[in-house]
């Protein structure tokens, strides 16, 4: 197993696993034999984390959008193909294509801005349709709701009943969006994650455990959209 060794003033041997692989940080006075022994002792943990990180990177690669003509984009669980057309106006879905009114050689940032604007508008439409359905089941309505662009949270609920939903959820199947909405609305009754909270989520969305497991396999830092 290849690893990068860094010497430092720290008192113990540390291990870091990321996209660059395994890095070991050790005190300057610790001999290499002790470092190798520590690696052997932690070998199961290291291998497991390396496998998890590689799976994470594979998922990231599958969902990362290439902002160019002919690239794929996930929308409500389906795959659309980006089609740049200088004669088109705005952004519109035509079957399995997302037609963008830009020249095929338009810059990636310009294309990204156009498509993300369209996605955010669609997210607002979907949320506006789904929130009232679950609020009616719950018998409570949020004081207000808005879109979020957070990179680490799919949704949130404040003590005053305000709901925020990540617009990037629009990439996912509708049942995943419904789960997140049910989750956040359940906080209107229980502002915690205790048993009564999950019981409320189950009332609103009975298949929540499967949806929750699916979302947990999709790391929050995925650069979708």
C-alpha cells in the first residue's frame, strides 16, 4: 500500500484518507518500523476507508455535470442531454433533451448559469406543489419556505416554522424530494430527531427508511448541478 509520510511536531501517529490516498503524519522521533507497525494495526480501518472513498469518488464522477453540449444532466431522477442551440430561446425541455439557447461553443460558466436558473425555477415549482400536500396531512403549515443553495444540508426548519429546501434536490427522484419535505415539515411538530419525530415522518411518508438510506448513500458534498 502506497502512502505519503509527513514528519511533524505532533506527539502521535495520524492517518488521513482523501482523494490523494493515504497520508501518515508522525513525530520526527518515531522510527519507520513503528510507523509500519501502526499501519499494520490500523490496516482494516485503512482499507475500509480507502474503499469507501473510492466508492464516494465513483458516485461523484457519475453525477458531476460537464457543462458542455451533449453532456448529461439528472432531473427528477431521469437523464436529460444538454443541447445548445443558438436559434432557441431560453431553456426548455424537449423530451429527453434540455435545449439551451446558446451557441454550441458557449462557455461553461454561461451554460451553467442558464441551466441552474432553469433548475431552480423547476425546483420552486415542484416544492410549491408538494409542500401543501404534506402540510395538509400534518395539519400544520410552515410559516414560510424558500430555496437553499447549501452544500451540506438538503433541508432545514427553524424554530419559527420556516422551511428551507436545497434546490439541488430537483436532480433526485420525486420520492426523495417528498421524503426531505416530510422530514422538514415533521419538525413543525417535533423540533428534534427523537422517536416521536420519526413517528411523525412515518405518518407523512411511510417509506421514509428506504428514502433516507438512499440519500445517505449520496454524500452531501456531491457537486450536482
